[in-house]
C-alpha cells in the first residue's frame, strides 16, 4: 500500500504582478519512496515549486503537508527548511576548503563516534566517491562536487531529498551513472527524491512520476510512459519527445483528414520505406545508434527517426513514408 509522504494543496506563489513569475494553484501528492521529476522550460516555475515544498518561501495561498503536518514558511521558524528534507542546490553549499569526508561527516552529531565514522564511508561507497575521501572540495570537478553534496544531504537519514538541476554540471559520460546511482540509492534506502530538471530525459530515465509545469501551472502529471505515449497537451509531446505538430491544412496535404484538428506525432512514429507519401530528405543527422531525418512533402516539413544501422539515406533522396500513429488535438500551441 502506498503511503503519502507529501501533499501539496492549491499552492500559489507570485514574485510580482507578473502572473508568469511563480506558480499558481498547484496540487499533487507524493508517495514514500517515489522518485518524482518536475520538468518544464526555463522560467516555468520549477525551482519556485521546489523551494515551496522545502519551506523556503512564504506561500500566497495553499499549504504543503509533510507526513500530514504543515510545512512552515521562512517567517515561521528561525532556520528555513523542513528537518525531514534536505535540498541540494546548484551551488552545492559545500565547505570548499574542507575535505570530502569532513563535509559529509559535518551533518552528524559528535556524540556517536562510530556512526559519525561509518555513515559517511557508507554513503561515499554508495556514490562511488570513496577514493575522493581526503581531497578538498576545491580539487574536485563539478560532477564530483555534486556527488559529495548528495552524500552530505543523505547521510543524516533524510526522508526526502530535493535536487535542483542535479545534472547541470555533470558531463555526458557521468550523467547516466549518476542517474543510475540515484535510482539505486532511492531503492536501497527508501528515500523519496524530488528533482527539478529542464531536461525531460532525466525524468524519463529516473522518475516514477512526472510533474509537467508550464507558465507556473501544473499542466499534467503521471507515469512517464503514460504521459509520453498519451500526452494530454501538445506541450507535453513537444517537451518529452520533440513531437511533430502539423496544422489541419498541413495534415490534409499529407492525405490525412484530421477533422480540423492539429496532428501530433513523435519522429519514431513515422514509418520509413512504407506507405504512399513520397518525401524528400532535406537533411540527415547522425546520432550514433540512430539517424534523424528532416523530411519535406509538398511544402510540409516533418522529422523522422531511422533506428537501423547504415540506412544509406542521403540528402535529396526520395523515401516513402507512412505516419503510423498520431494524436489529434484542437489545442492551440
């Protein structure tokens, strides 16, 4: 049975009269042990939402409940932030002149000497940074500092870990490893993770639940696979999969009567070498295990993905195309 650890109830926070500067009437629940990703474009209100959850902002309306008790705002307690949560910001908040071990151990009481020694060592092993134990923070890369900050946040039996753009300073080679480590640690420790990211891939890779934020409003929430396969909004499809969006007139040019609605489909839903629609390949972008093709048919442009190796497709080639699946939308975008 799922146990709700956090409930967000109709919260709003505006920084000015500009209604796009914060969040408006946001509600959702988070279950214990879940990994939740808040994703959206820059300026959509993601970080404001994360700070509101932690209790760093005084809300205009609504409330945040942690284990059924209201999270106090910064004007209601001496030290802002909830004791059951830890937040890792983009600046990491580390003592840059202290060693890695000392940074992590600083979160623990001096009264239990064995625990103060064992827990930091265990957490460093979890995050594969035990070899950095005696290095000073100034000697570490951005990705290594990120791992230290996460270890420091988790070492004191944190119930909920909040991460603000946790992969922004991690290079491509380490990003997948850190994602996998976070998922493994969440499973092993039972900690609940809430992360903010501008990169939808982080949410699709990691999350049990996605929260999609647009212009300060919670547009859609749910299982990543369900949201990807059956988006309720064009914004969702564009954000998660860089979907093709065609007007009703463009759809008709391609031989699809959409009944006046827009046509939405992901590049991988375009079947190459099948169907009756002849397209010109305007460009081919090699991306390792797949190629992205820029296509044009009768003035209508679309993108497709070719997964097989050595496809042989070249610029200006003609290729038959079938749009195997699409979603109809009357939403304006």
